[in-house]
C-alpha cells in the first residue's frame, strides 16, 4: 500500500519540532480567521509565536525556531488524512459541513480526516470542539478519546466579548471563531486585559487566500 509511505509536511514538521507546543486548527469554515485571532492574542503575550499552514508561511519554511517557539497551525483535511506522525498538544475542530466531498468521497471520510487530529493526540493533550455541531457531536460520542475534550459554546457572549467594541466581531461566524480563540487562551492562562486590547484592534486577515 503506497499510502503507508506518504509523509506530509506536517509529519516532517512534527519529527523536527515534536517538543514545541502547538495548536492545530481545522474545520470547514473559519480556520484562517481563528488562527489569526489566536496568533495575535498569543503574539502580544508570548515571546515567540509562529502562524503556519494554509495561512501565511508553509510550515517547513520557518527559520530560527527556539525551544519555546509556539506554533499556530492551520491544518487542512487533506493534510490530516495522510499525516501519520503529526500531533499537537492542542487541537481544534471548529465545524464540519458537507464541503470538499469530491476529495474525500463522502462525509464520513471527511469527518474521519478531521478527527485524525484527535486520534493522534497524546494523553496530556486537549481538544476543543464545537458544542453545537452535529457532525462533530455524533463522531465524538461514537468512541472514547483519552484526551481532555473542551466543548466550546460558540454562541456565548461572555464578559470579555460584551466589553468588546469592534465591529469585526458582530457577525455570528466571527463570534464562533472568537469563542474558540478565547477557550484556548483560557487554557493557556493568558491575561484577559491583554486579550481585550488585542481584540479591540483586530482587523481580520492580513492575507486572504482566494
């Protein structure tokens, strides 16, 4: 089976930097935006953060990586389907809708490709999933994962969101993306005051790939 011999760029990345902390973000919609929000929040509170994957730079072109470099990785379902080694400390599945089915054949394969991210995670890892997404919920209930699972309430408008005065976060999709970024920030024990400052200035994606 040739498939067994395919290694993806994510696999090569993992074999080089497996000790670095990373958050891998996948989903049908909102990956780039969520990655960018999280990246900007982290960049204002951590020493060295890189954003790689579909957004920004190809994952293997990063230079000067230190032991405390933190990676925000936007991962596509194609990469995840073929990756054999790659895993991340934090994984995110934003949503799953019937998209890209021409590549995956059917919805079940597409869901499985996304969930590869969780299947590969080690015991002390955390996955963030959408509390209201039916495809995600069905899959998560179908088997036991030995990682910590955080169900993100994507509709929530908590204290921090209510304080926000930025039109960018008025749309439902961006509130969803923001709730994921905030759930991860909470897990990383980031400071709310700095998060708010970052979000007030957030303007959206620097580079939309069309």
